[in-house]
C-alpha cells in the first residue's frame, strides 16, 4: 500500500503543530535561530514591562503596550508553527513507516539447522532468516538462497513487484517489504536502529537534520543584520531624548522586530525541512541536508547509459538481408532461432518479425525441433528443424559456423555489420547451414523525452556526461541521439573516479548515480552520489542518497528538487528584506514627525498616529509569516532557469512584491485599528 498523501492543513497535523509551537519556546531551542531568539527576548522584556506597570498601577497606554506584547509573542509562535508544520508532515510519514517494523516476526536459523520465531527487532547483523510468500521481510539484508517476487510498495510507493535473487546486484532486500511468491533465505546486514527504514524515520522526523553550509551562511547574514539593527535601536533613545521624544522599551522592541528580517528568520527552518520531505515523497533517502542542497548547485551530471538514458536492453530494430536473400526469409529464420531465447533481445526479435512481417510464434514440438541454447563458448544460439540448421549470434561465431558447413561469409554482410556497429548498434548474423541469410540490427533504445530533459538541464547550466562501457563509436552515436553534452566510453571504475576529480578540481559540483560495487569509489567522491536501493551494500554505503525506487533517471528529479529548495529560500529572503524597507516608511516617519515635521512627507501611507503605525507594522510582521507558510512548505514552482534569470525573477516578483505588499496591508490594518478603537486618535 502506498504512503498516504499528507495535506498541508490537515486538522490533526494543524493541532499537533500548534502544541509544538509552544514547546519550542524553550530558549535552548530558540537560540538555534538568532533572529527569532531576539524576538523572543523582546517579547519577554515587554511582558516584564507590562507586569511592572500593573504592579505599580501605571495604566497609561496600557492597552497599546499590551497589544505590542501580544503580537510579539504571536510572531514567535507563528515562526515555531511554520517549523512544526514542516516537521509534522515528516512525522506523519515516519509513523506510517514505523508501523511496518514494530509488529513483524522473523524465523531465525539456529546452529542445528532448526528455526525459531522471534520479533524482528531482536535480529542482529549476520542472522539468517527464512521468508515465505505473503510474509514481511523483517530487516535489511542480502539474499543467500532463493529467487522471489517482492512487493516494495510500502517503502517505495511503486505497485509493480520486483524480482530479487541470490547473487549479483539484485540480492539486496529492504525491511518492511513483502514477499509475493516463492521463498528466500536472507542474511541480515543491519543491526536494529541502523536499517534504511530507521534512517528514513530519523530523516523525516528531522532528528538528524543539520544546517547546510548555505543555510549557515544565511543565518550568519541574518544574525549580522540583527546585530546592526540592535545597535541602531540602542542609539535611538538618547537621540530621541535630545529632541524631546521619549521612546518606551515596548516601542523600541516593536521597532527592532519590524526592522530585522523576521519573515525569512521565521521560515528558514521550515523551508529546509520541507525540501527534504519533498525528496522523501519521491522515495529518495538523503543522508544529510547538505546532499539535498548540493543537488541544487550541481554543475555536472554523470549518468549511466544502460537503464538511465536507454531502456537497458537492446531491441531488434531492422533485418538486413544478405545479397540474393528475401527479407521475409531472414525474418522467418531469425524468429525461429529466437523462439526459445528468453532474453529481452530474443523476445524483441520475435516481436519485430511478427509486427513487420506477420510471422507468429509457432508450436515446434511436433516438428521435433531441437533448440541450441546460447553459451559463452559458442556465442550463438539457434534451432535444428526439418533439416535446416539455423543459427544467430556474433559475426565471427557465425562466420566460423558457416565455414565449417562449407560456405563462405559474404563481404556485403561483413560491411553491413561494420556499418551497424559504427552507428551505435549491435549486429547479429543469421545463417542456415552454409548460407548466410543476413544481419539483425540490435540497438539501444533511448528513453522517450530524454533529449528534452537534457535540454532543460543545459538551460539550467548543467553539463551532462554519459558513462558507458561501449566502444567510442557506439557511445558517440548514442550520445548524439540522446542529446548529452559529452560521454565517457569504455569506462572503468578508475576512469569514473578520475573524471569526477577533474571536474571538482575545476570548481564544479558533480552528481552521479550507480548501483554496483564498482561504482562505490565514484559515488563516494561525487558531491551528490545517488545509489540504487537494488544495488550492492558498498554502493549504498558510499552514496549520500539512496533511491528506494531504483530508478536511475531519478537523479534528474533530485537536481530539480535541490534547485527548488534554493529557489524557495532565495525568493523568500528577497521578499523578507524587501518588505523591511516598507516597514521603515511605516514606523520611522510616524515616530519622529512630531519633532521633525518635515518627516511627515515620508508618511506616504498616511497612517493615523505613531501608535497605530507601530501596531500595524507589528501585526503585519506576524501575519505575513503565517501567510507564507504554504509557500515555504510547497516550494517555489520549479522552472529550468539560469542563475541570472532566477535573480531577475526574484527581484521583480518577490523584491517588488515585498516592497508593495506591506504598503497595502499595513494601511488596511491601520484603518481597522482606528475603526476598532484599539488606539486613541486625537480629534
């Protein structure tokens, strides 16, 4: 069963986030966010001032100071609420995963060959367990016996079952998935608390989330701006006193809170957590927030050809007959030779002959057909039928077979095979005894839409490199068809590693995907290394992300999610700093216009009084945080734009919007305050 979709304003999630908003008021928690910590200190100070007035019976402007205090606390709570909402979405997903592991039982193999049933939580690394059809796989492990169909939808969200078997790169299984057929013996490879489900739960709950370098840099910037405005506000009382203006402590705190970038300060954590949650919803497990953010800054993308750019299996695309041979005869012989071939290539030959020439698979048992299986020694397969000896396979293998039957291998067929190889295909020769019938053209089929996706990446400034073990001629042909920027042919593990190091030495951030043990060094070296969940343990340990769907093209989506996170943070930072400018026009002219009437010209909002101006700005400052929570959680709509285009859009949309929005809403709030008599207005 796939994971449920978590709605942004789910009532249960809303209630839990509301409670968390108050729990997060602990100073130890708040100190992680310097901007909001200053707001909390100001809220506490104005509360103390308010209580002092009550104790001493000073009721002058009490309602005004009470409202300032109230809205300062609301500002803090709204910031905590934004973070709690982001965390709550992850916790809801984590609870769904946690239920998959708490009730599972396991049959563990004992030294005497007997089995005992124990809770899955008691399993340790090295234990061997047996799983039968219909049972849950109790923990992460590697298959040592058996082959079976596994339903991984509880983890990946994908409904299609997958085949897992002992040996090779498809022997890894994940705890929490269910066996659909047959049986398996699995050796546990993780201790409790170390499985992928445990890591995923910890990730989405935010328990192991650390600030990324960019986030730390932004925090330093916000802290610097906060310190500057602290100093500015600290110098205002003596300056105002010189001109006969008295500024109370609550007014000074209100001024400070409106001047510092509280909007982005309140939403920063929510943006980061929501970005990681978006990755989790795509079934990608990131081991750190740094990996998500690095994905947004990637310059070079390395992609395996097979399974990523191409469909993964070569498909028959054309029958090329030898001189004097009808193409129908070649297609018929090729299909007969492939009827017992269960490989994807063999099935594609049968399908091509059926679709293009109307040849249907035949029942050959009554004709006493003898099928010749493919072997690594002969490098060909075929069928003996009614005196015919049909064979298909590698060119030199078929040539040797034909010559052994007293025939000759035509030069035209040899040239056709060379031409197919030159254009990136794989030629298979077909013969009937001493007669060469022609060539089957097998080609890698590039996945639909790949060229368009690579065009998008190019517009984003990302260079794509195809990695393949093919010869350079084949690699060049496929690279041209797919539309990648470059390719690395005949690639060995050390070649991949050297390419990544060269790119990084040039100041580039590199991302790559892999699933085999030979990919582990490159995955560890890459800035973003995405390992397939079906891959080997060394590959999954080396990467800083694991794709639970084992879809190699997911790397492109990961880059898009990383860029979306950075775009969201940049847009809201631009908006926050811009709307601070508007708040200056609301508060400062109102504060000093009595002493400097000329400043009244700057009161372009025509706010009623200094008190209404201050209160309106404080209320707007709090409400804008909660208004932007959905955007912080959902993220800015992704578009494949370059850095300069993103900057222009941010300045135009969020910069200009950040300046204009406060002018409108602070004025509306001011009108409401006056109409509701929240402040006194002189007649």
